[in-house]
């Protein structure tokens, strides 16, 4: 039973696992080592930090590759963490957190029972280990880039002769491979290198959903596989730095500055991977992304899918969707009620579509909170605000029963 004073729980494991959601972070077995799972774990954690949730990171104490007291990605992004060899040893340090992120979960022998216990007390947890899969609502397996052929890689090949299961290392000890290259390497065969096919990937979402972080995570997968990469930054975005792409939690990467893609098109041709931030502001984004992808480039675009009025941007960035191989819409955390947020609310009275700003100018909101703050005339037709996100509730299960009793399906219509 959940303690009545504990925060409302959510178990979130990034292989990924959500109401009590679990988000896995692992290098074990089916997950491969350079897929940037740790960056994805930190991206999800930072969404909750931006919504002012209390967060804790747990680090496996024996992993000393980069830092003793920080979780560190392969591209050296760092965040403070609590070191431990067993989660149960530090449970008292996790009791006040809304979100618990556990790195290298495969090395904690008590990960499953502790994750389940924390989730049932009201935590939003991130973690790993295959035993967690049946306990989780959502599971996501991330791929790396095969260092041999450039295709998506789902497997980890150890480069040294050690046979122990627990051998911690980086690119000097492991490499990511696709199925064909892994099989060929295991059999000592010479595997022909397949061409790096072009494709277009689109990352959409509201403000504060981690679009830029996800874009850089994908960029880093290719960079770790020694692919030539370029990052494009919109010239008008000078919020944090005029020359670097910067996330809301201050992760930075050098970028090519431009107002249009056309003006830097020739410069991009020497790269195999091109990532474009704030795609909604480039007037020629659709034309040039399609051209680059058809020329064999991997193009990754991060963009708002709608403005503060929930309308499309003038450059029709959404026209990329039918042209893209991969499209995903990320969600932020609603600053009003704590639920999943898909929309952006502007806090100022400015009416122009292109107003670049941060948390002083914009907030992420769910549908109910967005509509209620806009004081729409037809507010009576708005969805009922879900009580499931009440962090002071003593029973998420009971809240769910209340919500279900307030909605009934009659002749295909939902009424209160």
C-alpha cells in the first residue's frame, strides 16, 4: 500500500517503461551499448525538472569510467547522482522524489523489487532489466548505429577477450552492430559494407518536451559511429547562445548558423548526417530536407508542430511528415496539473507567430489546462480535467475510479 503522504507514483523505465511507468537504461543483452539510452533517460528526467518535480538519479557505484558521483553520457553530459550497488541501500534518499532515474539498472540485483516498491509508493521511475518488462506499461528499445555499415544496430559486440558478464567499458571495449554485421563478426567473416541510405526523421512537440535533446541524442548516435555530422541552428534563436544549439537544461553543441537551409546547402553536402533545430522557422525546410534525404543524407529535424494558438507555422513544416521515414511527437509535463502536455501557451500579449523565448514567455499545457486558461466560449465542451494527476492524492487507483464514473459512453458519444 502506498504511503498517504508520498507523491503520486509513476513508474517509468528508458528500454522504456508508464501510470506508475518504468523507463529502462541498460546495456544488457538485447540493448546495445552506443544507443545513447542514458541521454534518453536524462532527457525524460529533464522534462520533469522543467515542471518543477523533485528528481533523483541513481548511479551504479562500480561504474567509474567518467565520474564517481555523476551519471555521464558517452558525449560527456553529466548530472549529479547517488552512488550505490543496491537500490535498497539508498531507499531513504529516494523517498521525497517524484521521479527516480536509475542508470545501469542491469547491475542492481534488487532492481525489480525496489522499482516496483517505489512505483507503488508514488514514484515516476526510470530503469532497466528485463524483469521489469511485465511490470511496465510502455517498453521502448533504442537502436544505435552499426559501426560497420551505418544501419540501425540492435546488438553489442565486445572487442576484448573477457568472458565475464559484468565488464564495464566504452568505445574501446564495445561496438554497436546490426544483425548481419554482428553475425559476420562472430563467425570471423568479412561482411560487405552496405550503403548508408538516406532518410528523413521528424521530431515534433510543444515547448519543453525535449525535442532538441532528442535531436542531439540521435546526432550523437551517428557521431559515436564516426559519421560526419552537421548541426544547423536558426539564426534568430539567440536565447542562450548565438552560435550554439542549446537545450533548456543547458546542453550545448556547436552549430552552423543560418536563416535558410538554401544558404548553407553546399556546406551540408559533405556530411552524412544533418540535424536541424527549430525547423518551424526555416522557410525552405521542406524543399531542402527532401532533396538532402534523396541524395543519401540522414536528415533529422526538431520542430514545434504548432504555435501558441495551436495552428501550423507559415513554412508548413508539417508537410515534412508524409515525406519522412520516422515521425514522433514528444510531450512535455503540464505546468498546471502535472499531466502529459502537448500544447504551448504564450504568457505574453504578443500576437506575432515568431516570438522566441523560454519559460518566461511560454508554458507547456495539457488540453484541459490550455483550454481553461484561454477562457474559450465553448469551455463546457472541454474534456473533463483528469484527477489522476493530483500529486496530493492518496490513491491513484481511487482517482481512476472517480474519473471512470464521470464519463459514460452513450451511442458513441462521451458525456459527463
